[in-house]
C-alpha cells in the first residue's frame, strides 16, 4: 500500500453508482512512444517535490504511477470501480465517481490537474472541467489531452461517406464529444484558462503496427510523422495536449 507524504495510507472511496461501459478494458499505456500524449504530459508536469496532483480519469493508474514516482502526492478520480481497484496502490488516494453525476468532494487544493483522454467521454465536459478546476491553486497548472476529429483519416472517411466508430482511436465508440483545434482553444478560454502551449501528437504508429514489424524503419517513419504533425496540426494531429493556467484578472 502506497503511503503519501503525510504518512497516511492510500484511501479508496467507492461509489455504488459508478459505472462506465469501458470498465473491463484496461487503458492502453503510450509511454513507450516519445511523441504520445502520455509522454508529453509527463514531460510537462516536471518533478513533484511533494506537490499535489489530481489525475482525472486515471483508469488503472498508468500515469498516476509515474506521477507518484516523480514525487507528487497523487489523488485519482476514476469512473470504473474495476480500473480503480487496479490503480489504488499507485496513488495517495483513489476516488471512484461517475463524472456524469455531481462531482465528488475533494480534499484541499492542487498544484497540477491532469485530464488525460477523459473529456471526450463525458456528457458535460465543461461542467466537469470547471468543477474540478475550482480546486486548482491560483498559480496552478492544468494539462489536458483530447483527440483531433479533423485528422486526415477522419476527413478521408467522411469524403467517402463513412463515419464508423471503433474500439479505440479518434472515433472510439465511447467518445461523446469531439474536438477540433479551434474549438479546443475556445473551450480552454471559456473555462477561464490561458493556454501556454498546445502540442500536437502524431498518429500512434507504434500501437497501430504489429510488434513483429517494429524496427528502426518504423521509428524513423514515426519521427517523420511527428515532424509533419508539428507543421500541420489540424490535418495530422492525432491528439492535442494543452498546458494552461488560470487567466489572470486585472
């Protein structure tokens, strides 16, 4: 059992109503890909040094474990009781809560709040986003990742008259909300945030291509993929990762 900086044991606060259709699916780690949203998020949070971090939509603790190892006191919020059980030993506190219902009570304020691949799954993402952000310190940092619905692959399929959902990816069948770059920027602004940086991540070739075909050629191709994505975000970005802070009022 993980012990936080205060010496208090990990706590799990279950909710009998919490249920997500993806509960039995473990969230796929993208940490091996240096260009993925997971790697970008980790690069931006820095070292914890005892700071408090809220991981919203933590799944089984893929990122929470890394945050903890970096010295953060991590509180996780997860909608699936099954996934929360897998992740509860990777953080200081695990809260099980259905985010389409009234938000759970949080203890204190946080220096960093991370929304990793969660907002697109919610019926009211702005309500959840602004609700949790009330627990952000005035100088705190928000890091959020969302899929890009204007990716070339989606555009080509629409041109051919297709809009087919899948088990994973931009058109994941559990996605309820879709984001384009312009809408994402407006979403952040409407939430009272100023974005410092928006990073475009490329299509995850290392996950798409079967492992038996991996090699130097694929990593080289993926590097080119990342470079092209950086140059033309709206067309080739698979996801957007924003780093933002509360807007200063004069």
